[in-house]
């Protein structure tokens, strides 16, 4: 069974180490304690989640029925969404259900996703797994699903109207940004200049941003957000934006990207720049992408607020099976997040997702 992280265990790790701002030794001790606590909590949560999953009965699936399930992530041009799909497939394999999985590749365009959902409804579908590119603009497509009696499992990026979906299955995105903000605040100087690579159309990314800012504010450190740019969650877009930002502010100290592809674009821009940088820039992302973890291991990226995409996919498909079997599902399922830095990256590995 896939690993499901438990929020109550990780919450303790978030508050164990208050920020030290006056003594270098205290700061180092605090950072080390926070990292160790987060790692131990993540491992304990993983073990507990695995045990709980093993005890949970599989949904009652009709072995003679052929199911058509729509899979509509924000894009398929991203390793994260492919890893989510791996989790979906694992759930299918474990239940032995006869499923035809139909992809809708919106490539980050909600209008394309909405059209794809409409076409899928016309051809016939039993359930839809949906992570919108635009949380608000997906509403009309979800209404079509509701009218057609097709259950929708909303994953990763929560929609504003929960009544349109059977359940919302998402990582604790606020905490993903928060743990990054804690780490950045513990390491940056007072008055640090920070660049944000955002993707504001996705509610998950807004939550990550809010968590990051909250942690900075709670630290008491002074800082300046020099710019908030829409990196669209894409490496190439973020590379170009960061390259221009380095020219405007060669004294940047921190770059926070709302996902790892954007963070990796920022790292590439720093490596390629001809600008003389005044500081070593700490780059953070969110996801726990294997390639991002390799950058952390190599010292070119500072950290990532990590999650488990395979768990998201697994839980989403199982929820769909439960609904189709007439069983109740929780209205909200939260998959926890935690910080990975150079201090603990080896424990999670770089060959795959955690």
C-alpha cells in the first residue's frame, strides 16, 4: 500500500525549534533540531500511515464491470503528475478492477481541461479525478459532471466549492510553504531580498505562498519581497524570469518557488548568469521532485517542502472506487508535507519520490 503521512505527527516538528536571531550557535542548533525532528516525524508518520493503510479494507469493486475513469491533472508535462498517475495505477492494480484510464492533458490551460471534460462526459465516463489548472475556472466543468451524475474526486488543488466534488484529497500545502519559510528565516540575514516564483491561479500554490510568508513574519526577521513573478510552475519560464531578476537585483538572498520545476529553473538561471552576484542565493521549491533532491544533494538548491504524489494518486483512485461502490468517503483527506534539505536528503533518496 502507498504511504500516507499523518498530520498530527508532523505538526510537532513544525513547532519544536523557535527562530534564533541573535546567536549563530543557537541558530545552527535550532536548524539541526528542526531538521532532525522533521525527519523523525516523517519516518514515524510514514510507518503509521502504512500500517493504517494495510488495515483498511479495499473498496468493494464489481470484477465484471468495466470502468472508465478520467484523469485530469493540471498538466502531464511534469514529473509530479506522472508520479500521481503511478499511484492511481497502483490502486487499480491492488483492487483488480477493470479500468480504462483516460488522460486529459490541459498543459496548464483550464479551458483545454474543461473542453476535455466535456468530451469525456459525451463519450461516457464513470468518475473523474481532477486537479484543476485554475481552481475557479473549473467550476463550469464540474457543474457538467454534477448534472451528468459523474462523481468527481478533487486532488492536489482544492476547488472553492466543495459541494461540487465527492472529496478533496490534497497535501498540506500551507505547511509545505511554512516549513520552507522557517528554514529560510533561520539562515537568511536581516533585510534579505527575496524573489517569489508564483503560480497564483492554483489554490495549492497560493497556500504554499501564504505559509511561506507566515513563517517569515513569525520569525521576526526583516525582509523585502523584491518581486512576485508568475513562473507558471514551469522550468523554462522560471529560468527566463529569474535571469532577468538577477540583473535587476544581483543582491538577492532567497528565491522561493511554489513548485520544484520553477525552483530548478531558478537554479539553472543562477548557474548560467553573467551577472556578478553579491550573495550565495538560497533557492527553495515545493514537491520533493527527485531531480530537485539531486540539486539539494549537490548543494545548488537549499531545500524543498516535500509531499508524496503517489499517495495523492493512490488515495484519489481508492476514493473513486469507494464512491462507485456506494461507500462513504471522507470529505477531506490531508496528506502531510515536510522539509528536505542537505541535512536529510540522503534519508529520503534521490532516485524517486518519497
